[in-house]
C-alpha cells in the first residue's frame, strides 16, 4: 500500500505534475467514450425519430403513456391512448417512436 502511495506522490524534483495531468486526461477520455458520446448519439436518434413522426405511429411519452398519433401540429401531437381518449402533448415529451408495433 505504501509503495502505491509513493507512485502517485509528487516527485521531489518537480516532475510529478505531468503524470497527474495525463491521468486526469485519461479519466476525461473514458467518460467521453463511455458516457457522453453514446448519450448524445441516442439523443440525436430520438430527435430524428420525432421529426419524422407521422399519423398512426405508436409512441411512448416521458410519463410512460403509450398511444397512437392521430394528428400532428408544429410542436405538439394528438395522442389516442384508448378508445375515445385523446391527449395533446408537446413533441419534446416523446421518448420513443414505434415501440414494438
């Protein structure tokens, strides 16, 4: 354990800062590759699906409501949840389009 701590301790001659900076850069790279990049890809995919939404598509909202699209406006859609039950919601509340039709 003591040798492990000595490995990350600053060099008395002043050269220890470079290894700490490389370690910090490696952590940021791992976060970018495994967390930030996949999340932004998924967000772009959802935005493309919402932009291409059409009447009759099955969607899921952020509140967990599943239904069929009956009409589309510029920033909202009319969603039929059940027979004769319709809800108007904003497009940014849509989480998924065409889930297991």
